[in-house]
C-alpha cells in the first residue's frame, strides 16, 4: 500500500514531526510486522529521525544547518538562489525506513520522524509505503 500525504510548511526552515501521521498509516494498513518507508520527492526537503522530546534539538539543528550551509553565498551559481536548501536536503536525505513490530513503529524512546523543510513555506508531499 502506498499513501501520499500533503503537508503545509510555514517557514523557510523547519522540522515537522510526522510520527503520528506515519503511525496512523500503519494502523490503517493493519500491518503487524514489516517496515514502512517514508520518502520525500523534493530536492529542497527531506526526512530524518531524531529526538522529539526537547524542542531545542530542532532549533539547534536548524541553526547549525544555517551555519554550515549559509544562504547568500556569492560564489553559489544556482539561479534560484536556494543552493543552501539543496545542500541541507542532501545532508538529511530523502527517506527513512522504520521497522514495524506488533503494529507499532519501532522507534527509540526519544525518537520521532520529521519532515524537514529547507525552502519554504510551501505545500509539500511525502509518501509512505509498507512492506
């Protein structure tokens, strides 16, 4: 089963916790054992797994991405001016795979699944597929 999910981002850079959306997909699918792939088809956004307990982790990550990949670099040649967003998305990656056990996502105590926006705000799509 493949499901397309649309979300609206609200800032240029943000991490949106989509763990509940993915778990709802698993519940709807009624799969008890297997894996779920979460895939982002955008070149300036990605999917990651990271801590979901302390919101400072998201803020720190976004700040550090900006430090590593600043906007407004004179030598960047990409006409759209969003090379930083492409670099951030490549660093995060386009997908994550999570084990499903007893109908639940097998995540650590502090882990959540995040849609990472690096060139928003935009309406975005990601896909979920189980096996």
